[in-house]
């Protein structure tokens, strides 16, 4: 059953996927949401406040600095 749902979801266009996700967001795992945001970041970003975007950027920069310091 889950495989059929995944296959049907993959066949949807971008708009249909976005509408489906918006309607069913409470059922999504953190991983699934992160994958969607990574793929469609600009579409998601337009709905975020500037403060949220700046906080995300700051966090990413701090994470990068931390990885560089640790030698990763």
C-alpha cells in the first residue's frame, strides 16, 4: 500500500505535491519535511519571515564553522 502511495506521489506535478503536503503536513516526518524543503527551498522560503531566514542562515554558518574547526 505505501509503495502505491509513493508511486502515485512521484507522478504528481510540483503544484499538486505542494498542495498535498500542505493538507497533510501533520502526518509527515521531520525527515520528509526536510527533504521537501531541501528540494523546494525557494518555494518554502517565500512563506518564511525574514527573521526566520536570517536565523537559518546564521545557524548554517555556525554549523559550517564548527565542522571546519573539527576538521570535517
